[in-house]
C-alpha cells in the first residue's frame, strides 16, 4: 500500500481512530434527473430491479485471492463514443446502486455521479498528434487503500471474486475512501449521502435469469468496438489474461502499490503517413 497512507493509518490506529478530516473537497449539491432523461441502451435492458448480492465473505487486507474479476480495456479500439458511460449510468441508476444523481445534466457545466468516465487527450506534437480516449472506473485494486480507511466497514473487498464494493446501509458519507483512492474512482452521491463506485455490475454478472453470454458488465455489453474485456485475471486461460500476456497489458500507475486489477492494452504506434 502507498507509504503515506500507511503512515496515516498507523497514526490513526495509535490515536484510536481517524482524527484528521478528509481533504476531499465537498461535492456540489445535486438533483435527481427526471427518469425520461435516460433511455436504456438496447444492450443493457433491466427487466426488473435486482438487488446486488451483499457478500459477507470479505478479503483480509493484503490477502492474495485465487479469483479476481476485472476489466481489460483496449486503447487501440476505444473511439470515445461514451456508450460504456451511458450504459453504466442506465444500468446502475435502475438497480440497487441508484438512482445516480445528476446536477444540470444538460447545462454548460454538467456534473453528476458516474461510475465510468472517458477522458480524451491530445498527445504528441503537430503534425504527429494523436487523440487518446481513456476510459476509467474503479480498478478493483488487489490492495485497495479505500478499504482500510473506512471507519464503518462499509467499504470492502469480496473474497470470492475480488470486487470492491460499498455497503450503502453502513456508509455514513464521510468520504475517507474517496480521499484515499489515488485514482479518483469514488463518487459521492450527495442526495443520498452515500459513496458509490463501479460494482463490475455485480447485480448482473451473477443473474441466472440472463443468458450466459449476457452476464457481463453493462459497459462491456454496450461497447460497439469490443474495447472492453471482462473476466478473471487470476485464471491464466481467461480471455483477459491472454490479452494481458499477449498484448502487453499494463496496470495504471503501479508505483502507487495498490495493484489495480483492471488493466489497459497499449496503443500501437503507427507512423503518420504523408500524402
Ligand atoms: Fe479503491 Fe480506488 Fe482502487 Fe477502486 S481504484 S479499489 S476505489 S483504491
Ligand atoms: Fe466508508 Fe462511506 Fe466513509 Fe467511504 S464514505 S469511508 S464507504 S463510510
């Protein structure tokens, strides 16, 4: 785990609990969108509300798990269309994680609760610049700093599949976890005062009412270019493990020592062609 966080946890343990207020700035006040504003994408339709299965089997800090579900994202084929963003929002808004709040959804400066965001960058120097679309959500770290800082035990990592979740009934909205997450992957829901984040669609991937091929996160189902792969990164024969092995998959900022489970497939370099 990150050195500075270890020091804070140690100091808190000596003092008998968290003593310093989190430095995370307060999120703006948000209002719930009208349901009609979000039409469900055809690939991720929820027929009836499904409660996320709350696992009581929690991983101990630093425990090595035999199964770790994760996303592997191919930066070569992501076109920045945001289908993963909207399908994620739709699925989670109509399920046990939602409704996910929005403020001014159609204004000049829209804000809201998103589990998955796509950031777009311009890289390189003209005329050899390239546009990079970078999807980012919770990376389901193997050593997640967001878990041990939680004073109520609301934030936890499941032992059976490595998914990091928040138990909304236990969350007091203190934002310690958001402050501890170095990737900015947690999203406070100001309206309900609970912390939210990507669940890897835990209420979908185990749903036996769905055909087997549809038991994937909504973002994976919606991506039109197949840029998002999903599976067990601890199984060497899984699609995700093969992609990581054969195509140079890498973790985001490994120097932060959180061991992110999600990984990225690097872009191929193609020299610019002059006509
Ligand atoms: Fe926790 Fe952030 Fe890692 Fe997700 S990305 S497990 S929220 S530290
Ligand atoms: Fe735990 Fe909720 Fe506080 Fe995060 S905001 S540390 S999940 S109680």
